[in-house]
C-alpha cells in the first residue's frame, strides 16, 4: 500500500512531464502550419521570421518529445530498477530553464540557425542575429543537455546496480547462451539500456560541440575543423532525435500486454535486434554526410548500408511482436490501445522513405529536398509522438476513473489522417524537388505546402483534444478522490 | 612514508626553480605534468590537513558540492590557453597557480567521497567532453594560441589531451560493460 501511494505521488511528476511535452508539441505545430502557409504563398512572412519558426519548431519538437518520451520510460522502468525521483525532477527543471533560454534567444534575439546549429553558422549570421542570441540558444541547449545527461546517468546506474552491467541490461548473457531466455531482462530494461548508451554518447558529443560553438561565438578567432564539427553535431542531433522512438516504444511493450493479458517476452532474437539497433544508431549519423565528398569513402558506404538496417531490427521485431500479441487476443480497443497500434503503423510506414533516401544515388537527388521532412514527420508524428499520446490515455485510464468521449475518438482518426496529409504533402514536394528549409517557394511548389498546412490545422486541433483530456485527468487526480486501489483494476 | 609528507615533498620539488623552468619550458609538460602534479600534492596532503579541521568541513562542504564547484572553476580556468601564458608573465598568476591547484586537490580529497555516484559520473563525462574539446582546439587551431609556445608544441599538447580522452573512454566502456555486481 505504501508502495502504491509513493508511485501515485510520482505519477504527478510524470504527468507534468507529459502535459508540458504534449502542449509544446501542439504549440510547435502552429509554427509548422505558419511555415507551410508562408511557403504556400498564403501568408506574408519575413524570411527572418520563417527561420526563427524553423529553429523553434525543430528544437521544440525534439525537446518536447524527448521529455515526454523520458516520462514514458521512467514510468515503466521504475517497476524494475531503483530510480532517483530527485534527478528525474531535476531533469525537468533543467529542461525548462533551457527551453526558456532557447525561446528568448530565438524570439527576442532573432537567433535562427535551425536546430542543428551547424558550425560556423552560430557565429557567422551576416548580422541576422547577434552574440547574445547565439549564446542564449547554445547555452540553453547545454543546460537542457545537462538535465538529460543526469537522468541517463541515473538510469544507467540503476540498471548496472540491478543487472550488473549495461551489456547484461541488453541481455548479452542470454544472447551468448550463459543465461536462459526465461531470465532475460524485461523489454523495458533492454530499451532503456539502449537509450542510455546512445544518449550518453550523444550528449557528451553534443556538449563538446556546443562548447566549441560557444567559444567560437565569443571569440571568432578560435576556429575549428568544420567537418569534425559536422560529425559531432549530427552524432548528437541524429542520435538524440532517434532515441525518442526507442523510449516511446516502451509504451508498446508495456501497454499491449496489459490489454491482451499476454506477456511480451524478450527472447533471444528480440535481444539481438536491440543490440544491433544500438550499435547502428551510434554510427549511422554518417548518412547526414553523404554530400560531403571529403569524408572517407568507407565511412559513407557504411553509413548507407547501416541506414538500411538502422532501426529495422527493432522495428521488425516490435511490429511482428505487436501483431502476434494482438492476434486473436480479444483485445479491447480504446484510445490507448488504438493509438499504440497506430504508432506501429506510423513507424513502419515512415521508415520506408528513409531507406529510399539513405541510398547514395537517390540521396544526391533527394537530400535537402522536402522528402526528408516527409519521412521524419511520418515516423515522428505518427510513430514516436503517438506512442506518447497513447501512453497519456493509458495513464489517465489506469490512474483515474476519467472516461474518454466521442471527441477523443474523432481526434484519433483526425490526427492519423492529418499527419498522413502533412507527411504526404512533404513527400510530394520532395518528389517535385522542392528544397527543404526554403522560406519562399516557386508557384509550382506551393500546392502541397498549402495542403500540408490545412492538414496541419487538423492535427493541431486533435492534439488540443488529447491535451484537454489529459489536463482533465490531472485535475481529477489532484482532487484526491481517487482513493481506490487502482492497480487491481483490469484493463482487459 | 606518510602521504602528507610525500605531498609536501612533491610540492617542494615542484617549487624548485630548475624544475619550474623544466616543466614550464614545454607546453605539454606545463599543462599535463605540472598542473596535475600540483593538484596531486594538495590531494596527498589533504588527509592530514582535513583531519585537523572537521568543523570547517562539515560547515562548508557538507555534501561535497561546494568543493567540487571550486575544483571545476579552478581547473576550467587552467584549461584556458591564456591562463598558461599569463602564468609565465605575471607573478600573481603564477602564485595563484601554486596556491589554487593544491587547494583544488585538497577539495578533491574532501569532496570526492561525499558526492554520489551520479555526481561522479556526471563530472567524469564533463571532463571527458572538455578534454576532447581541448584536444580538438590544440590540434586543429591554425594559429599559435599562446605567445610563449610554438604552434608545434601546441599540437603535441593536443595529442596529449586526445590520449587522455581516449583513455577515459576506454575506462568508461569497460566500467559499464563488465559486471559490477560483485564489486559494489
Ligand atoms: C501539424 C504538424 C506539423 C507541421 C505542419 C510541421 C511543419 C513543418 C515544416 C513546414 C517544417 C519545415 C520544412 C522545410 O524544411 O521546409 C518542419 C520541419 C521540422 N519538423 Fe515539423 N511539422 C509538424 C509536426 C512535427 C512533429 C510532430 C515533429 C517531431 C516530433 C516535427 C519535427 C520537425 C523537425 C525536427 C523539423 C526540421 C527542422 C529543420 O529543418 O531544422 N514536426 N515541420
Ligand atoms: Cu539521421
């Protein structure tokens, strides 16, 4: 009973994470819509404003989704290992400070390097922004990174304490046959271990390149090798952005079994898939370098081959597992299980254009077209983010007696269609060779942008409905009249 | 020999003018030998000194974090290339070096056992990325950064930092991938 009460009080911190994350995602969608309207020639927007919107949209989406993803991970992982709530709270605090600095830097000081802050752009803006804006943004990102780094250190510490090492957290002793499959670490632990490994790497690389940029902004006479800077920047950005889906997928592993009363078994193939994706994720950021002919050829070829394979092992094993666990299970479909299932669809569909793009031949044509946002809006917007929304409905159901209504179900359908619309608009633009990150489009390119904007409005409305439901849940549980022993209630 | 005496001895040796001349004559020796040895001397003397002032320790450095902050500030300062330069030119900076760094070592002695594993790991990773940055800065800089040292020495120092960074990475990887369940 004591345990349950403690967990319930931790839930309020988790809910805060999710409420902030989902709200920011919704607000960032508005900036996305404004960008599309500007590109579509409907809205008069100064290019400077467009690039500020681009910067805040990219940074905000990745930051907010990562926060919410961390909450999903933390919620389930605490059942297996001993996590520090203090550090989890600290991460939220640092993230909020970082976000505020980034917002001030972008909107008050017109900083607009896009979220990839590629060296030497932060210092060389041709006076589009000044030192203060760049410093606010870069230091803000650093502060954000400090919070996340602390959290992953704590997660890693807890996993090592319980399982002995990160290798064992990935189940290497089961893979090697030293331990029986039945004793394999739970799927949640495996995924959390993977995310810890790749994100500690990403954040350490990110800290190096952020401080480098800060030095360069303060004193431009200190210059650095731009190619190494690009490598480190994408090692940070690519990995960190990718990690979101690997935190979100924990919701799939935990929620579907509860709905079907079938366990999600981490068998040997599952473990191998996760280990493969761990190592691929660490090296395939090189696909961002395919245009850099100075990179060693072997690295680029590796980047290409592994890009085909990057998320694929985990995706295949998870999609297959999800189908198997649902198949003839008599699962009851509601908002949570529905969203979780859709997220698997979004993830799968979103990966296909990525694989096409990762081919060097295609990449020379498609890279830097809107094809690229086309693929990642699909797997982020309809994959990772939907896992988070699904978890939010799961939490509100498990932790309160709040019911969903017709609006929620309509929002689910609208959201799915609208993200397909947004991503489809991008993909069509890409096929028309529309460059990405261009504030203004030729008339030929405008159609898909306007279509995307209209779809985007629908998405933003749907997210608003999701958020309203979640806020209502937070209000209900704050009233404290949820005294029932909720965990004994069966979902299935 | 008791560590305290060893520390004083080490400090004394580091103070000898010929040793100062030798270590400060080469950039890499200055940064990666003299500065760390000064910290080490403070750390060696630490136990004996700290034993005599338990109240101060509890009052000022109860949880170890103030001490760690002192260390971070002092060591970060000495990572600035101009700090090394100035210590050769201004006696005040040289004095600060010979007092500040042993003091950092003393703080290290007091703070390290007090901070939690998460804090230790965080510090470790921070120094890891700082050292990587130093390696990058010194190897890559197209200009001579310090007035008193040639560009070539600067590069050598960069490689020294790279070596340290690589060692830290190897240490980290073997720590997290070998079984820790017996030892802790
Ligand atoms: C209503 C939904 C959305 C709309 C209308 C939208 C719109 C846009 C637009 C117009 C761009 C710039 C495309 C260009 O390069 O020309 C963009 C970029 C981007 N979006 Fe979205 N977006 C939406 C949802 C999302 C979501 C859910 C995420 C992630 C969780 C996301 C992450 C990003 C990222 C990372 C970029 C790249 C920024 C850059 O190039 O620096 N977006 N989005
Ligand atoms: Cu990438």
